[in-house]
């Protein structure tokens, strides 16, 4: 039983470190969605994201193809990391629940 508890503790510590790592990486990437609006024949770009409970549209202006692909890549990468982060959070909660049940 001690071996099993040791393995659970190691896995929990590994997941907690992974969670912190994902949190730090998520801060580096752009959050939200890129919105393209055509106004009077001109194309303008906005960044749509949530700030607490408020929906924010940040004006970016006219962007060239390089800037657009860079932003879209950053947003895509953040979404991938967010999915991984959410999975790790769920796994941490499960392991914490299992380890607390073992102590009883």
C-alpha cells in the first residue's frame, strides 16, 4: 500500500508542476478570437476576448498577411495549451480526491 501511495504522490506532484508550467505558457500567448470586419470597402481587424465578465473588442486596425497569420498561430497555440491545461486540472482534482480518500 505504501508503494501505491508513493506513486500517487509522485504523479500528483508531477501534475501540479505541469499545471504551473501550462499557466506560465498560457500567459505568453494571445487569448481571444480575431474578428474581421469590412466597413465601407476597407477591412479592419479586432481582437475579441473576455476580461473577467466583460466582453472586449480591441481594435487592431488594418493588418498585413504576416501579422494575421502570426496572431492566428498564437491564438491556435493558446487553445491547444488551454485544452491540455484543463485536462491536467481535472487529473489533479481526481488524484487529490483519491489521495484524500486513502487517508480516511
